[in-house]
C-alpha cells in the first residue's frame, strides 16, 4: 500500500504481497472497497484505543471530546496516504471509502460521547444530533487535509472552530442569546491568544 498508494492498490497487489488467494480475499472482504475499509479500520486501532480511554476518562466532556477530535485529525495528518485522500477530498477516487471508515471509526466514538453528554442532562445539542455529528466528522476531514508545522496547532483550531459550535457544558452551552454571545467572546479571546 505504501509503495503503490491507496488508489493504485488492487486485489492483485494484495494477492501477490500476502500469498492469500483471490477467492479468500473476496470471501472475507467482498471486493477491493471492502478490503480497503477493513484495512482502514485495522489501522485505526491505536487511535481507537487512545480515544476510548479518553472518552471514559476523567475530566470535563468538552476537554475529552476536544482531545478525541484533535487525535483523529492528527492520525489523518500522520499517515501520508490518508492525509492525501483528506487533502484531495471529494476529488480523490477513494474518498467515499475513507469517509465510510471515518464515520464508522471516529463517528462511533464521538457519537457515544455526545449521546452520553445528552443523556446526562448536562447538554442539549444545538442541532439534530445526527446532523451535528455529520458536520463534526466533515470538519475533522477538512482540518485533516491541512498541513501543520506544530501539532499544537491542530488542538488550537479544534478549540476555535469546532468546540464552540457544539455548545457543550463549560463552553457557554445552551441556546439563548447570552450563551451565543459568551461563545463568540470565548472564540475571540482564543483568536487573540493565538496572536500573542
């Protein structure tokens, strides 16, 4: 995969490299897309382990969720061929496979965290939860397609552009005009902080 790239990897490449028969690959994965989806899920193992521990860990939900989101973006950025897919976005032929993997891997962790915050009664989503989760996953792909000189920049961007929209407890959550003003003021303070 790293030699020929995600797009150019075929079932024939996998048969040659692995020694597994074509019939076995088709039986287990159905087709190339199924194989690529399974590979992406497998590669996400370390991220899932880390984010799973963060998700059930101690601390405010907004801090833990910010760590999970930033960790997912960092994972995208640190895997060159996945970073290329995110960077090319819809223009990349394999974007739909990557999006499906992203939804099933990251979407599951983030979705459980948001559902837990909602079930606790501490948070009411500012929009339909499914639509909000979809937006969040899309933002992760957009941010994952960028290049960063400093890994802390990922966390800063998540804090500024993603977290205030979620309106979680401790972030001025809620729906009233005062809450929106408080969130905007928090964003402005963070932007000012980046300049200094």
